[in-house]
C-alpha cells in the first residue's frame, strides 16, 4: 500500500547501565539488610570482565530484581538512581523541532536498564506523520552520553538500547530492538506493517479497545495491545484483591494504584500468588483479544564509526555539546519507505457469499432434478413407444394373417 504519510513509531532509548554508581553508593535511605549488602558489594568491587563467573551472574540477577522492586516501591528514588535525561540525551531533534526543550520525552522505567526515555509512547502528547522517506536527516536524531564514570561494576557492555514499537504502547517490547555502540552513528531504518483482523462472530476475533473492567485503569494516550492487556489484567486484579502492586508486572500509571505499596516480597505474598494462579488457570479472565488493527515496525540498523574516533581512539568532546558533555553515540531513526505492508483477513463466508452459495446449491439441485425428470420421461417414452410398437406389430401380423386366409 503506497501512502504519502506514515505514522512515526515510538522510540525508546536506554543506557546499558541501569543505575549510576555515585548515586547508589551515596544513597542512605535504603534500610533493608539485603539492599545494604548488595550496595556494599557493588561499591567496593572492581569492574567485571565480559566473561563473568557464576557468582557475578547471580549478583546480576539480584540487581535486576532489586531494581524492579524499587521501581515499584519508591518511584522517586528509583528515578533518582537512574541516568537523568539532561545528562544522557544531549540532543533530540525530530521534524526540524527540538524534542528536549518541548519536553516530549516520557520517562519509562525498565528493570533491566533503569531510566529509559521514549518519544511517542504517549500518543496524546506526541504523534507525527512522517512524509519524507529514506532520508535519515528527516527522522529522529539524538546525541547520547553514556556517563561511563557512573557504570556499575556489573555493567560489562557499553552503549545504548533502542526499542522501536507502535506509538502509544507502554509495555516492554524487545522484539524490534537495536543495540547502539559508542563512537559511531547508528542509522535505524524502519518499515511499517499493518494487520487488519476480523471482529466477532468470526473465529479468533479481535477487539478495538480495552475491556471495560480495565479501561478505568488505563492512562490517557496508552494504546491497546494484547500483551499490555494481559499484564494489566494481572496488575489490576492483584490491586483489587490484595490492595498492593506487583513488581513483576507492568506499571499501572493511575494515581490511586501508584499510591498503594508494593506487595510483600516475603515468599512473594500469598494473596499475589493466589491471584496469579487463578488467572493462569482461567478462574479469573480478562477479555484480551488481538487488536483489530495492529501496527508493527521492522528495523534495519547499520553503524558508521566516527573519523575522529579512528584518528584518535578516544572519545572527544563534540562541538554540538555547549556544556562540554561528551557525545558517545548518535542515532538517526527514519522511515525507510512510504510503502506499508497491509495484511487483511478476509472472512470465508459473508452474507453475499452465503446467498451466492445457496443459489449455487439450489441451481445444482434444480439442474440435477431437471436432468432426473428428463431421464424418467425418456424412459417412460421409450417404454411407451416400445409397447405401442409391439401392439402395432401384433395387429399388423393379425391383419396379414386374415388377408392370407381369405385369399386362399
């Protein structure tokens, strides 16, 4: 499908390092013994090698789980620990406009990467129909700072993680992600695919909007996806039955849900586990069907190393950064084509098809009936003609016999 305008996707940028070391080591508001022990290990240890041992891998999982809990338990503290937008994103331009000064970037908390920043996750705040294709200068451009001095010792890979997904989607989507290396400009070309699904009563029906029992928990601008609906189903039913929030599932960004505490992590809480088991066994269900219209974006990435990085293999302060902060990577996200791959499911039977099928069957039956009647009539006529012929022949023979007798 050729079009002049294509809806630009939501783009989320994350630092590979989840939390800043200086903030973690100086934060004195953590009270649990497990948190203090983990902080002590992180602050006193040296940076790890890429090939980590089992102990380091186990500590990495503990760190990820701890960050996930803190992002639910104390939102302001978790935001403070992560990389700040003014330090991480030094330049953001889209369609000849500045998306930093206009505050178009939304904060997204991801347990694996800490503070991430998204353009287009809230479609009520930003939506853009891109018109000029195959031109990286006409898309989204960002200059990024890794803050390598703030890396935790368990962060063994440097760079950024960029997710591209449907505008308005807030769940963590790792399907179309690109890893952006430092010292290079990464070009991310995007193709769009749109799928149109069938509504009830057809098999595997779709739905256009959130279920009624979940709609009141959905913040404005958050689009419906099947994956987000299932996550909301868990979180909302846990909130309504247990009066707390689960750190395992998606955050529900409405005030009265965000105000309740995180469910106790001691054996993960009996109430929370009970609700999850009921949903898993389908004792509790939410109508989370496939969206009637699904937009998917496919990415094609390539990177070009900076010439200054080749001449002198050190990160240089770029002129574009007036405050002297280092630009470690650039990304350019653009629509690669105005052609949209459009997939539409067609019903096998519609009302018109049904009548045509009935008419066709009636025609077949009528034709067969007519043929059968003609065949019966043909047999009857043949029989009648055969009988009549025998009668006429018998009469002729009798008449000939009489004439022969009289002539003698």
